[in-house]
């Protein structure tokens, strides 16, 4: 992966800490409720951070930017892979959220989406399909590959497309957490409704910024 260092989250390094959100928990309502956001951030994400620090201990060899660890995921202890992925994925996810009042992508990103998937609606359908068909817990992603092609994928558990074990590797532009802890309080078993609501809380300005950074 040639472009890791340009990703803003490349600076994530040991000892890891819970990022402060730049929005209120309640600000994503009614699409994602405040209680879910609070538990997701202060309990689930905090646990990934704590367990990652614990799993790495004082090992100076392994204490390097988190994204470098993903280059040899197969060699990582399960606790490092799972909690390292968990910390990365959530740190990214929070940045991608905003109550967008019906906003859609625009400019180069929209053009690229239309060129790749046919239309914005077809892109949404394909992304939703990846999210709904992920059995158990995991994530759905829109990423750019090394040839700057957009693709949709899903990964199990706390894996992500940056990891060397990913079926298809790429740089995530957009991600959606489909673990039950992300939606169960409000949506119970209705993952499809949560995925539908996700389109109202995508921070497209942030997604476009990532897209422009990665595609250079
Ligand atoms: Mn989560």
C-alpha cells in the first residue's frame, strides 16, 4: 500500500487514545440515536483502544503507526488485529458522520461514482447490498484501489480494506459499521432500516476530502 502516509489517520500511534467527537451524540437523530452513539463511542470504541494498548504492551518493535501494522495482518496476534482494526475503523467512522439534511455527493466524487456504478442510486444499492449481506458483524466500504478505481466491499469483524488479509485491498473513502451494537437499541434486528438511514448521516464533505487526498 503506497499511500498510507497521506491518510489523515496515519498519525494514530501508540499509546492509543479515544478521539474526541466534533459533534454531539444527539446531532445524528432521528437517524442514529444519542444513546447508541454514546455507548458506541464511550464503551465500544474505548474498549478497542484499551485492549489494543494492553495487547501491544511495551513492545517497542510493534509500537509504530497503526496503519503499518495492517501491512502484515496475518502475523498479528488476534487481539492486535481485532482491536487495532476496531480503533482504526471507529476513528474513521466518526469523521464520516454528520446529519446531512439530504445532501448528496457532488463534483469529482459524484462523477466517479456515476462512471463506476451507473448512477448514485445504483451505487447506494450496491453499497447497501454489501452491508446487508455481511453475515454477523463487520463493515461495508467504498474504497479506492492502487489504480484509483472505486470499489465496494465488505469485511468481517473489525477487518478493513487496508489489511493485507482483505479480499481486495484499497484505501477506504466511506465505511459503515454493521455490528449490531451500532444500531440495535433503535433498530433492533432491522439492519436494512439502519442502512437506509445511514444516507442521512454521511458527511459528504469529509468523504470528498478523503477522495481528493487519496486519488492524487
Ligand atoms: Mn462499532
